[in-house]
């Protein structure tokens, strides 16, 4: 049996990067693949929570706010969170949509002291979600608009086939 590679090399192969954010010092340490997840973002902008927040859209405080929305866990367990935000180096650069999944750990005072997590580029999913939102606002969002044929359902991953079966049960006239 082969040895399991380092977690950072596994994350890199998946286009993801991990981080640890020390809230007392505001320092963020990243795995080596951070530059691939955040192309064109200078390393110094990723080095602190304050500098990184300046690149975040639409709400710069989303990372800090996520830490305050959940109650601290008792013991050594972290408190999980998941957020999505856009980043870009300048207003002329395209927005890169990021999904961040992590957990925070409370200090002696019960407030967040350390955060650790994983980030990944999420452009395609964000674009799809925005398109569905747009369709729902103009009244054209119907099951047939989203799932136009069984062929579409068959072309997705095996995990999604269960969803397609449910949709076919719910909307037999459209699939």
C-alpha cells in the first residue's frame, strides 16, 4: 500500500488551499497552493486578515461576521462555518469566487481565537447560482427550464443521479 501524501499536496491536486488564521496577531499562514487559488493576489495581501479583507467582495467583513454567527463549542471542538465571497486584486481584475469552509476555536474568553479552513475557487457554481436567481426573478424559472431533458440528468455525476430521480418523481411532465 502506498503512503498517503501530505495533505497540502492532496489539496493542491484538487485546486484547494488550507490556512490557519491567528486572530490575536491577524496573521494567516497558507499552504503552498494559495497562489494557485488566488492568482494575481500578492502574497502580502494574503498574509493578514485585515489585508485579505480589503480584497473581498461584496462584503469585506464576511469572514469576521461568520465567526460571530455561531456559538462557541465546549471543549476542544471547533465551530464550523461555510461562506462564499469574491476576491480580486484590483477593480479592473475579474472577481474570483471563493468557497471557504472552516472552523474556529475559542480562546479562554470564549471568543474566536484561531480559525482554520480550506478555500477553493467556486466560479462555476457561483455563476450557475446567479443565473438561477436571475431566472427566478424574471419568472422563467420552471422545472423544465432547469432540467430540460433526462439526457441532462444522465450527464451529471453519479451522486446527482439520485437528485434526478427525485426530480423525475416530482416533475414527471418535464423530464
